[in-house]
């Protein structure tokens, strides 16, 4: 969770500074695409365990996440 917030803070800092964002080229984006594809046999067990832990943390901290 903190990693996501750190990325958001960095993005806000870049916008506030007026700096231009640098985007990876198409070849770089294509090369990492394989990491965002769900395996045919479903997610790895650690993904389910981690997701459950994140949801518990949100509930414990009183953060509303349910739609």
C-alpha cells in the first residue's frame, strides 16, 4: 500500500514542479506486458493472501473501499 502512495506523492510533486513526465518507449512497455497477464490457472496463492491482508488493513484503518 505504501508503495502506491509513494508513487502518487511522486507524481504530485512532479506536477507541482512543472516538470515533464518521461514515459517509456513502446518497446519497453511491450516488454513488461507479460507481467500483467493473469496465468491461465489463476493467480498465485500469495496474490490471494496478500489481497486479503490489504482488505483487512483498509478495514482496520477505517478506509471505505466497498462500492
